[in-house]
């Protein structure tokens, strides 16, 4: 995340009002000022931009909807996949990385396309250290402690030393294959004693028709040599930064595959299967 230090002179009345807002909400001074400036300048923060739906991905709609270059107009932090499920997408500090089924990590080209992605201009309001964690469930519980609602989205970043990370990366399925078919053949990797970052989005249950409900994490090692969709992990204390996202923008593809797909059936069971280790 890129930040800039700002020093300004304001009337005492504004300073008192700012301090009152901080006491009442528990927000940081930076987050309140950033929100006020964003509103005045008409710049979106605390907003999640999503390309297509998880349901369409489950049914096999893998055609690229927008390019990486266009996607980055909407944020600098997020995750997703690439056209034809050709790898896991990790968006960190304004850079887009592709983790292919071979485990290879590379910077995605600006003209690479995505059938599904979520992205935000990351502006965390929470910045704390977690306790040591031994399982993915522990990680979820650590994050739960800092979520104030189950009805909005959250962007979550965790940095630090991981004693163990289990990740997966999908490869393009056979023509006509569904997401579960790709999941059955996914490649899984175990990493030990790795410095890295988790890029995560938490989505509320009511969004299950559109998104991956609950936590969805992708991992990227500091050396940019390893990464993928997170399946399990253990780590020492991590730096946790979290941002509540109260605006949601959904961009629906105009591709033939999406327009003609039957998205009326629930994809929850297949999506849950695809998110797990196999």
C-alpha cells in the first residue's frame, strides 16, 4: 500500500469534531480524514469492485471479461483468476501476479484477461499484530475478532513469517469442464518457513449467489517465487491490516458465454468443493 504523510492547518472546531468522531467510532485519524477527502474529491475508497460472479465461474464461464490494465483502474489489492482458469491471481501493492498450476509465479501482462476478480483501493482502518496461529481456523478466528459486522465486505492483509503454508493453483480444464473438474486436478504445494503475504476478502453470507462467502485468501511469498489459493497455514504473530468495504460494484460480462449461461441454479455446493483441499 502506498501512503503519503499530510500536514495541514484546520480550524479548532474541525479538530474537535474530528477527535469526537474518533472517540465515538474507534476509527483512526487517518481513516476519517481519508474518507472525508475521498467524498469531497469523489474518489472511491472502502469500495469493492467485482468482475462477474462466482456462480458463472462454477458453471464454466472462463472467457476473459476485462484486461489486467482495466482491472487496476479499480484498485491495487485483490484476487481472482485468469482466462480459462490459467492460474490464481494475486493483486498486491498495485501489481498483478499469476500463479500457474506448475507453481510458477510471474507478473501478469497488462493485456491478460480475467473472468472473475475482486479488487479494492486498500485503505485499512485496522493495523494490529495477531497471536501465533496453528491452523487456518485460528487465522479465521483472529480476523473475526476485528470484524464488526457480518453484513459488509472486508479486505484483509496479513504479513509475516509462516512456518507452514499449503496452497493450490488450478490449471486450464478440458474444454467444457466445470470448476469442480479443475479442482479435482488442482496442484497443491506445501511451503515451509516462508516470509509472505496473505491477500484476503471476506464476503457476507447473503452474497453467496455472487461471491465466495466467508474468507477467501491467496498467498504470495516475499521472494515472489511461490503462491496460490490458501488451503492451510500456521504462522508466528502476523501483522494484520483490515478494511471494511461498504460499497460494492458488480461488473457483469458481455461475453457470449456469460450472456447464454444458465445461472439460475445454486452453485454453493460446487463452489465449496472447489475451495477445499483435495
